[in-house]
């Protein structure tokens, strides 16, 4: 059984870059609303991010390391919480700094806002910020388990590169 496709919510300029890179790499994309203004979704098959992301022409400034945030205790579903923790741990192995957004909460001091947030897929509207929703396994009952990476504008390339790392890790785990 194939995993669900990866959904990328991107601004028109990033959708254009992604579409151009996909054409160059001969990767099929689904872009139901190519001319729409604002952040809209496109989808690609599981495994295609590894081919797509290196094709993107990225300015040097976009290569900076983002600060990543993840929730540890505020996610009620244990399988979803574990999936978010696994993705955050994987990204930390690649040298990224991960903020635990639930640790040390204080009403006097606000935690630093992350550039990219690792969360459970389905929380919040998909089209408000650049994001990637990707499958990361199955629940004990066999339902697909997905994680969502959400970025502040300006971190689109870092977002796609992190999604590529997660996808590559998942693909290697499935092959083993």
C-alpha cells in the first residue's frame, strides 16, 4: 500500500519554482490551481522530494539555518506526539536547533518564536503559511500518520529541505 502523497502549500512564486524544478526532473505534480493568488497546495508522490529539492535554484540567503519548534506535551494523541518527537529528533541529528515549545512555559516569559514548526497534520488551515504535510507511518489501527512542517515566509527552501530529510529517512526505514 502506497503512502499518501506529500502536500506542499506554497506561495505563487514558490509554486512556480517547484513546478519548474519538477519539470526539469520529470516529476509529476498535481497543481489544481496554478494561477491562484496566495498560498495554495500542490502534491507530489512519496519519494519525489529527494529528486525535486536539489533541482531548486536557491539564493544563498535562503540557506540559513532556521530555528525549529516542536510540541512535546500538548499533543493529546500519543502516536501523533511520538511522530512529532521523532521528526524533531531526526532534524536535530542534522544540526538543527529544536525548541521544545511546551517546556518551561511561563506566563511571564514568552518562548522564542521558531522559524519552522513541527506539528500534527490537520491542526490549523493548510493554506495560511508555507507548509509541507507528509506521511510518517501508520497508527496501530493502520491509518496513515502525518506530520506537518510549517514555515515563516522566507524559510520555504529550508522547509522543503527538511521535508526531504524526513522523507529520505522514512524511505530508508521502509526499505530496511
